C-alpha cells in the first residue's frame, strides 16, 4: 500500500521544505513547515500506517487540518490497551516528535518486536511446513513442483 503521487528522490543528507502529503500521515516537522530530512518523515508515515493497521484508526485526529496539525505536533500518542506491550514500545519509538530521535529503517528492522514478528511469520511459512532448511531448498522444491506440472 503506497502512493507515489508526491514521491521525490532527495539525498539523505539534504533537507527539504516541501509541504505536501496526506495530512494524517505528515510528521510534525512537515506540518510545522520547517526544513526536514525525508527518511525520518517517512518513518513517521510508516508508524501512522502501522498504528492504523493495529488500532483501526489514525493516531491523531482533528475537526479540520489546522487542529489535526496541532495534535500531531503536541499530543502524546495514545495506544489502545489491546495493543501488545512490544507493539506499543515500537510505536512510541517511531512517534518521536524530534525527527533526530526517530529510529532509522535499519534500526526498525532490528527492533525486538519486528524480529519477533518475523520469527512468527517464518514459523507459519509454507517453507517451514514442508521442513525446508533454507530458501535454496524451497526454490529447488518449487522448481521440481513446477516441472511436474508441465
């Protein structure tokens, strides 16, 4: 799920002052109209998407864009009780108001909650169900299966 309508390629070290995007996904630095670095703003947007998937609603709301932007910049994240403690800690890392304190994509991939989720997905994969030791075993199995269909 992605929308490349406003996508740009900007070097990581270069800051921009482009005010665009879907309001609910905008990071505090964007709605404050200050220069910002793209990757931390993208991490914030990733957090909004994850929050919506886990909670069924957006993390910040307002009666209009001005109120929404104010909430994005000032309100603390309220995570519903049904969200696991690991997911809550992960979301709180992502929703740092200070972009320099937000995790990088590499740090996100090393987060214990993501690592645990990856391990659980691994256990549910068809490869695991067939007892394959690694991806090359699975690829070989799939090639043999495909050739038997021809």
